[in-house]
């Protein structure tokens, strides 16, 4: 069972840190710094591709091959990712 990520990301940091299965994943806090393909995927509700483009090739490979190789694990990560984006990347 995945545990909730600690509040490790400081609001003044340009990166969000997300802990999952013993690995730390980082991505830009400002969605305007996300890859254009990630934003396009988000508008199309292709959330797996959003994660792939936001994490980048190296972190995506780590997620797929080590941290979340099973579908259930990936879905847990996707939920945590969405929560982190809502909490950390909202424009307030």
C-alpha cells in the first residue's frame, strides 16, 4: 500500500517532490513550465501521458520499470500525482 507523500515540497521551490515506493519523483511546480505535450494531454484527459511528459523519460522509465510496474501501483501513483498537482500547482 502506498503511503501519502509527506509535505516535502516547499512552496518557494520550483519543483514538486513526490515520494512513491521508496523513490522520489520531481516535476515543475509551475504548469507553464510543463512540456507543451503534457498540457495538450491534460486537455484530452490522457492523464497517463501527462505524467509521462511531466516526469520526463528517465523518471518515467523508473516509474514504469521499478516503482510501479503493475497497473495497480501505477493507478496509486496517478492518484498521488493528481493530489500533488492539485495541492502544489494550483494558481492561488
